[in-house]
């Protein structure tokens, strides 16, 4: 993360192009919240966004299933892809339950997210990895920070969240997402946890209080190659790289908005 004095997250908002991304996202979100269907059927839109967001997040972690297959399946305990999809669905359901805890204890929330994703009670589950523990995250090939660096950077990230920031929600969400991907603090499921944390920030910040703008949909639509290239920019720590990552996350939110707008239109036509 940047080492600006004062409010480092807010300082990122002044990077070239970031203000434009923030404004574009805000306008897109306002449009879908203003849709006439939202006044009567917002609960349905929220449920559909959760399902589609989970499908998108799972796709980026190697389980790229058709939406109808996700709807059809009831058992997610079979092969590796099924377990990834099950983890994504559990995280999508859990995220909304953790909003009140996030600002007071983000590390506790991250531990809970990993526990939910892993769906097991092993000694390595629900805590940051320790020295020498391998990480199962084959789709992210960045160099892996050691356990001491992970601990320090997680504490720094938590301190920023607890202290509060004047940064736009998009900036905070992008940094939380990028930092967790860069660190891969757990022995598994880091991508799924990072995207769930991004979702929590977007909802809890008030940008998307009804959870109808699934950024995970957009990240999947933009594709894994684009996702990883943008992440490289974040990891570089350069102003250009950071701005590119934030813009990428902004585009993902806008594509999530487009998805939910299409759901609103379908409901309005009586086709959903």
C-alpha cells in the first residue's frame, strides 16, 4: 500500500483517473437504485445479485459454471470445482452478516470468512498462515510474502479500516481486495475471501447498501487475464499501477450494476 502521510487511502483518490472512476461508479449505482423495480422487489434483486456474484467469484477461482448449473445443484461437496462453488455461495450468504463487525474488527471478519470458505475446523483454518505453511492458490502466481510480512501488513490494513477514512468506497474496497490477493494470508481460498471482503466494504460503506451491485460478476466478465494484469499494477505500488487496479475494480462494479439492471428489466417484463 501507499505510504502517504495522514489518510493513505484518501490520498489514493487523487491519483490520475481515480476520481473519474469513482464518479462513474457512483452514477451507475444511482441509476440502478433508481430503477422502478427496486421500489417493489429489491429483496429479489439482492438475492439474485448474491447468486450471480458467487458464480463470478468462483469462476475466477477455477469453477466457471453456467448460472443455471449453480441454480440446479444442491450438493457442492463433490469434486474440487463443486467445493469452490460451494465456498463462494457460503461467502456470499455470510458477507451481509458481518457488516457490523467489519469496522471494529476486520481481522476477525477475515478469519470468519476463511472459516466459512474452508468449511472445516482444521488447525490452519480461520487464522493467518504461519512460517513454512504452503498456500493453495494456483491461479495467482505472484511471489508470496512471508508470514511476518503478512502479519504486519494485515495489522496495518486493519488499523486503516478501524481508524476510518475519507476515501471513496471504491478506493477502500479496491485496496482491501488488492492487499488480500497480494498477501494471500490464508493457506487456501484467498481469492474468494478477498472478493467477499471487497463486497463487505462496498455494502458497509453505503455505496451499495442493498448489495445489488456484484463486483464479482464484473471481475469475471473482464476475465482472469485482465484481473491478474491489474493486480500486477497494485502489487507494483506505483501510482499508475494503483490507479489501474482501482479503475479495474470500478469497471467491475459497473458491470455488476449492468447485470442487476438486466435483472430489473427482466422482472419488469415478467420474464424472471
